C-alpha cells in the first residue's frame, strides 16, 4: 500500500514539476540567457555554453521523478524496500499537502466572494510547500536508498548417485555382468 502511494507521489511530483516549475524555469532561462549580447569571441561561446548547460541541468532536474519511476518499474518491490522510511513519509506528507492546496485552488470559484482571496492566499503556499516536500522526500529517498538483496529461496540438497559404476582398470577389478 505504501509503495503504491509512493509511486503515485512520484507521478504527481513529475506532473507538478512539468506544470508548475518548468514554465517559470524556461522563462527565466530565456530572459537571463541574453543570447546575442556578445556578437563574437570567447564571451559569446561561454554565454552560449552556459545557456546550454543550464537547459540540460534543468531538464535533468525536472525529469528526476520519471527516472525514479522507471527504476522502480524495472526493479520491482525490492527497490522500494531499500528506501528510508522517513524520506518516504516526507514525500507522502508533501503529496498530501500538495493535494490539499490543489483542492483549495480548484474550489476557489465555488466559494463566496469574501472567502476567495483567503483561499487563493492559502492555496499557493500549500502548493509550494507540498511540491517542495514531495521533491525533498523523493530525492532523499532515492539518493539514500540502500541495496536490498534478492530474497533467497530455501534450497534442497539432492544427492543422486548413478545406478552403476563401471570399473575398467585394473582388469582384475573390472565390473562383471550381473
């Protein structure tokens, strides 16, 4: 049950990062890169290389929950057994807070006018806190994961002996027909 909740948290985190973090990050990279400020020379190359590395680093950070999901899919339940329980609890707490903030945000149009501003001002920090806790919990859980060996099945020792042993040398000890 906890494993499924954790995997659902990873999926929710991946979607939240793509919806809530990727657009502002992309905008910030676009604005802060200021490509073309240097027309030529090593400053232009350094500026372009930095922008490319920022995009690659941001993309890797944003896809981390998806990579963790794929690893859990490949390795199965043994991968989950190695996760620190406190980190899983942190990720699940973050998912709960994020879901609460999302619920409040979606309920805003249904609320009376005097309660809408309070709901908006409550939902935004809850979404941010939930997202941060989910990310921190998942990151800590995946980075601090311990290796758990495969479960060993009881082995049965079967001693089988051949029915007949043929002796050919020395001739005096050779096997005789029965």
